[in-house]
C-alpha cells in the first residue's frame, strides 16, 4: 500500500543530543532555522510527534507565519497541517496545548489505549491500530483515509529511531548546533536498533546562521517482501530511466537499476540503450555489472516494468537473466500487460526460483507514461 513521504526533522548538538536534562527546553536551532522549520511545516499535509514529546515539551506545532497560512488556504488546503501523535497507552494530558491549537488532530494508539484516550476526553480523532502499534498500518491510514502525502516527523528520538530502523523514513533533515551537551542522561536523536546498512545519500548542506542543515535520504534496499523508503527512491530512478528510451512501436520503454544491499548502485540501464535496438532494460543493466561480484547475491533489481518471462528478440528473457546473475529480489512498478506477449508473468518465473517480487503500484502511472502511445493513451 502507498505511504506518505516521511520527512524526519531534528536538531542536535555536536555530540548528538536532542536536549539537556535541565528544566527548560534547550534551544538548538537559530531564529533563522526556526523560520525554515515553519516553512517546511507549511509545505506538508501532516506533522507528527510522539507522546513523549507532548509530555516533555507541551508543543503547539503550528505554522506561525500568517502569510504561509494564507498561502495554504489560497491553495485549497487547511490553514494548518493535520497534527498527529502516537501513544500505545493513550495516557495523555487532555489539557495539553497540542489538542487545543491549530487544526485537526489524530491520535494513533492501541485498542486499550483508545479506550483510555476516549475516557480522558482527548480532543482528537482516536484511531486504534490493534493490540500493538504498527507503523505501516499507521502510514497506510494516513495516506488512504486522511489523504496525507507528505508527513513531517518532529520527534522524539524513539519515534525517529523506529521509523529509521523500519526503513520508513524517506528523508532526514538534520540541523547541527555548535554546542555540546555531554550529559549521558540527556536524550539522543537515535537509539540502538537494527538499522539498515550502508551510507545515506547527502542531498544538501546549508549554513543557516551558526547552525548547519544537512539533508539525507536512505539508499539501502528493503529486505524480503516489505518495501522500504529507499525502494521507492530507486524505483523512481528506474521510471526516470524509462523516459530516456528511444520510442518504439514494438517494445516497451523500461528503466532498470541494480543496487547492492548496502545501497551501492551497481549498474543501470534502459531499453534500446546504445546501439542495440532490442536490448531490454534489465539486460542492459546486468551487462554492466561484474558477474563475479559477490554483492549480486544480495542485490535488488528495480525495473519500471515487470521483467519479461518470454521474448522473441533474444533467447534469454530478463527474469532468467536476473536469476542467472544470482539476484533474488526485484521491485517493480507495473505488471506486464498482454500488449506484446500474452499471459506474461515474469513474477511467477522469479518466484518459482525463490526470488521475491515487490510491486509498488503507486509508481504505475510513472512507468506507463513513456509507453502511453502503446496503451492507447
């Protein structure tokens, strides 16, 4: 199921702390950065904080700029983004400012937590998620029921840790403040956990007064059938590559990327690349990879269209080429229609040999776009 774009936002000291242990909140951002955060808030559909942040900081989570709020209304949006919090127990102060400022609010909790929150009179839409909190169910509900496409997460550290370790964060916006905390009892941004391997990709660095903003996105593919945020980034690239294909009346335009488990790109390709008028995207990409590279066994192939199971132009279809390369995970946007091959089912060929195929249908229209002339569009 589609999820919102999840943006984690935090400011930390040079030694990685979110706060100190004093009675007042430690201000890590500069005035100019607070204004940047306000701009980001105005650009999203929802803002999320954990229950611990509400208890510790009693935040309002508002868009403070009247001009930005007016611009949202002019664009047909609510004046304020939806405010979201998460609490397993549902034990929250009903008088907290979070509930009584801004626009709509929603609390995600457990079945038992929902009973407690309603008994307390929490002024929010209370959504139970079952016996335990489930981030994927939460994100699906936000996307499908609440229409949230961009979600900003402002903490705390436990929430950030959970979203990163589950591979659900699309972007990290981290502000580094020029001071030290040095107190082992103070809260840190990230705690211990089973994080995905590899290095994040640096998207931007920007000085803002005396602090520095760094924007990162994850690169390590997901594992098994569960998609990660990085899977969406790589599949988007495959769709972009499909748009580079020379047009054809007899074959689809497809893009493909081969990515190691640590997020290293091993190869990329697209249909009819170079001087070969019949080469397929996965074939073109795999031809550039070293067949002896041990990373192929743990790699993921991203293809804008399901790898072919049969083809007339070459003896080996792409599903077999992927299997022969040792790859056992494929992420695709679109199952192959019967336009050229009846009952094409490359996913079944892959699955029969133990490969996992993940379909992300939210990318289907992007994958179809360069093929509109073949689909009657």
